[in-house]
């Protein structure tokens, strides 16, 4: 009878360890996705795609290229309400022939250093995909790791994942 109770207790403890391990991996993935979404400006990009923010025009000044963001046009936003903001980047594709001095109709959602196409902005899609990939990678790394797998025996001594 004691052997049955011990094996049942061991099975319950193993199940709790798996649940703890899954929780650690899921929470880690969610936190990583939240950090990535904030750093990539996902929320303002979605806000702009849904029609939020101030409309106005964007005067292209110069193109800046980096390994993180690729190449983006930087310029000045002139809002319909009269606000002028310099040093913003354009998050989208430009028509061929657009260059320094060109004026593009845009939407500025605030909360970021980017303006977006007035209609049909799909910048958020790539940002969302990158966010999901980062979250999946962190979740997978935490799932592979031994975090949360080990437990404690009835005396409170930590046991390894392989012992029972």
C-alpha cells in the first residue's frame, strides 16, 4: 500500500514540476514578446493602421541606413493641427521617384519616432512577426532548460529532475 501511495505522490510531484516548467516557459515568452513589441514600436504602428493619430504631411529630408532597421527616410512631420516635428522616420514604402524634398501624406500616432502611410500601412505586420519569433525563441529556450523541473522530497531537500 505504501508503494502505491509513494508512486502516486511521485506522479503528482512530477506533474506539478511539468506545470511549473510550462508556466516558466509561457511567462518568459510573454515577457519577451512584450519587451520586443515595445522596442519595435508595435503599438503605435497598429494604432496608425487603425486610423489613430494625427494626419499631416511628411517632408523627406535624407535616408538613414542601419543594421537594425534597414534604410528609412527621415524628415519633418507637419500635422493638420499645425504641429511640426522634426527628425521622424517614415515607416513604409515610398512611390518611385520620391526623394529629398518630396511630400508624403502620413499619419503620426505619437509614442514613437515614426510616421506611417496614411492608407494601407502594413509596417505592423513585420513588427508583429518579429515579436512572435522572439517570443517563440525565448519560450523554446526556457522549455529546453531545466528551470522548474526539479522538486523537493518530503524532507524539503531539492531533488534533480531524473531522480524520483
